C-alpha cells in the first residue's frame, strides 16, 4: 500500500494533475477525485497501486529535478551529485523490496521523514 501522504505529495509535485483530492484507502487501491469539467466537474475513480508504482511520473513528482534527496544515512543516494534521474534509484529501491517480499512501510516512512525528501 502507498501511504496517503505519499500520494498527496506526488499530486502536489505534479503527478496526475487532474486529481484534486486523495480519498479513502484500501489494501490495493485508493479512491481519488479528479476534475472533470466536461461533465459534473468532479469524477470519482479508483486507482490501483500496481498502476501507480510503475508510472514514471509518480516517481518524478516525488523527486523534483534540482533537489537532493537523501538515503537512510543522510547522504546523497549515489556518488553523482543529484542526477536528474535520481527518481529511478528510489523506484528501484522500492521494486527490490517488492521482488524480495520485504515490507515497504519503512521505505515510505523514510521518504517522509527527511525534509529534503517528498
């Protein structure tokens, strides 16, 4: 599950700009409210977390270009000084947890705990 705070930060960072609010969470999805000016003005959708984590724009919105994001030890994620594609490193960290069957709670908590992160 992706924490609501992470989804809200991603939306604030420019991911899926039509989303105006993140709603209720379920084990594998969440409800979002999107602007839909052609019809009623607001549309309610369910977004599957599996679709979110493979969306490069989701990860890019969490790691804007020009901001340095730190790992657990407080150092830059790699020896290259904050590359433009640093979001890929964190996405791969997440995918590694999924592929090895490890929990992701600490990963998300760590992203939210650093002021230079999301």
